[in-house]
C-alpha cells in the first residue's frame, strides 16, 4: 500500500505510475461543439506533465470517438434538444450536441497538445448504443475498454488523471480506476469541468474524496 499523498507533499514519479490524459479534443475546447470553459488553458501544463511521465512511464491519451448518430446525441432523438435530461441503459443523464464524430476535425486532438507523448491512445464511445465517460468501462458498467488489463500488464498501481471534463470523463475514469484497485489521483489544476457552478463543483470534489480519489496539483510533482 503506497503512502497517501497529501495536497502539499512532493510527488516523485515511480515505475508503477501512469498518466491518463482524458479527451483533449477540439470539440471539448472553446470553439468546439461541446466546449469546456477554459479547456484550452490547461494544455501547456498537461504537456509539461506528460513529458515528465514519458521518460519511463505509461502515458495514455483517450479520445471520445463516436459514430454519426450516436445515441448520446440529441440529434439522434427526434423532438429532443441538446442538454435535455435523458436516461436509458448506458446513456444519460443528458443528451449532448453532436461531438467527436469519428474522423472529424472535432474529434482530433488539440493541435497544441503533445499527443506524440501518448504511448497508448485509447478510443471510447464507439458503440452506438452506449456512451463511455470512463476510460475503463462504458456506461453500461460492463463493457470493458481494455485499459485496466493494459495498465496492469505494465504493473501500474498508481494513476494520475487529468484533462476534460472534470465532472464527466475525468470523474468516471477516476472512480473506475479506484474500484479496479489503482491508487487514484486527479491533477486538479489540469482538469476543467463543464459545469462551473461553485456549489456543484464543491459537491463533486467531496464525492471524489469520499470515494478515495485524491486531488493533487502540478506544482507537487518533483522538478517543479
Ligand atoms: Zn461523447
């Protein structure tokens, strides 16, 4: 059992660590179809952190990768509007604008994110009937992406998660990582939420802490 890192400790990256960079794609950045406020502001610092991990650790980049007419899109449901509440097996709680359609410019990584540092690019959300917020399990909570076995094949025991969006894909990736047995940390200053309401954000951070998903910041990593 590794010692828990507090929010002030220095972090030394060790062999069993991995970095997971979530969905740094054009559609999630300002100007994109499902823009996360200030999503572009975290790119330079994610590049800095990914360079630190790249030397000897696993670096995974994820890519939301939907077919046209994906069932998470409001446009796939006649009479529905974007952000309408919607609940179905593996879908919801809302319907999204069309985003990250396979092969589209919106699905590309941001031009200034160093995706060259990804040792593994994991695409998710390609099943038309199921969404996938988590990089480990799709939203039916059963369909695996393969990431768990991949990381464990490299003896990874501790993961650091950053990217977009804090309240969806970063959150659910982190909760699943914890459930799957990884010591799990979110690099909080390298992640931005869709919903920036402060009360909602505080509730989210409390939910993560209660699930033993811990929060750290870039400045804690050694060499800074
Ligand atoms: Zn999506």
